[in-house]
């Protein structure tokens, strides 16, 4: 009798092990097969909703994005001028800056080599004291050739000014 009970228990245990092995095999096959159609449909629906919402946000905030890009480029222009002013102070060679229709041109001579760098203006145009004919010179002792303003005019009509002070050579951007 005890023997029969043991055999029944052994049989139950082997059945349990077979069920566990079958379940783990099904689970591993599912992992190998990939995603179900339903999972893919839900994922595509979520992605399409996110795409549509991001696209509509960009359309509604277009003016703000343009204004932000304009302000960032104004600051980039200011920092570029300050960088070349600092380089002129460091190496003692003056830098000549010309404000053209589509960008800013900086030129200088160092060790008998003439350098020209062009920095395009993507979100504004230049007007003001300095033109193609009248250049801003950044001298090696930190001063400038003449004081004045550079107006940075955006396509949406916003204007920012870079102010250049004669005497101390201070260059700064007005507040928006």
C-alpha cells in the first residue's frame, strides 16, 4: 500500500514537472515569435498620436520658435564679436568686422597670413552704423575704431541692437 502511494506521488510529481516544462517551452516559443498584432497596433496608435500632437504644437508655436531662434542668433553674434575682440587683445593683431547683407565677415593678418572668416546670418539682417563700406575695427588694446550700433532685424519685425562704445571698446546686446 505504501508502495502504491509512493508511485502515485511520483506520478503526480512527474506530471507537475511535465506541465512546468511545457509551460516554459510555450513561454520561450512566444519570446522567439515576437510581438502579437495587437501589441503592434497599440504601439503604432500611440506613436501616431504623439506625432500628431508634436506637429500641431510646432504649428501653433511657430512665431515663438522663430523669435527664440532670432534671440539665440543675436547672442551668438554678440559672443562672436567678443571672441574676436579677445583674440585681438591676446595676439595684438586687430580684427576688421564688416556687416554684409547675409552675414558678418571678419578679417585679420597674423604672421603675414591674411585670414577671412564669414559667419552667415540665418534669422536676421544687419542695419546701423556699420555697413559694407564702414568696418568695425577691434584693436589689440581692447578699443574699437568707432562707436555705434548694429541693428539686428528679424523677418517678423523684431529688432535687437548690439551697442559698441567708443573709448573703452565695450560691446553689448540690448535687452529684448
